[in-house]
C-alpha cells in the first residue's frame, strides 16, 4: 500500500492522525479541554463525561475507523462529520452571539477539513 499511496492518501492520514490527537486530548484530559473551550461543569460531573465522549472518543473512533477502512467512503463520513460540526458552529456563532477569534478559528478548521475530506474523496 505504501508504494501506491498518493498525496490524497497522505493528507487523509494526516487529517486522521490530527483528529485522533485532538480526540485523545478531549478523552484523556477533559478538564484541560474544557478550560481551553471556556466550558464549566455544573452541579454534576456530567460535563466531563460529555467532553470525554463527544469531544474525545467520538473523534478517536471516527478517525480510527477511517484509517482502518482506508476507503473513500470512510474518509467521506469523516468529512461529513466535520461538515456537521462546522454547520453547528456557524449556526451558534450567529444564533447565540458567540463570535470570537476562537469560534471563527474552530469554524475555519472544521470547514477546511470537511471540504478536503469530501472533495478529495468523492
């Protein structure tokens, strides 16, 4: 496989490794992740489990599955997930008056990754 790998394959794998790395941070360091995202826990510790799951292992599993399958459909699904995140973020930026440099940066990254994964693998 390595001899036949294309530039698209290498970028896909790099995106997956980045996604796994960010997911590991959400999973294994939820308090740090919440601090970076300006999130706070409420009267229960449910916020930590939500960050571990939704900002952590969900991304580890998504990217790990795409790497394991290494098929265009797997990369497309990961692209659709990033597109969903970008749509949710841009909606919140406008609906919730949540515009900030950090929000726009996250949106830009999500939109760029979604665009790459969908357009390069369709």
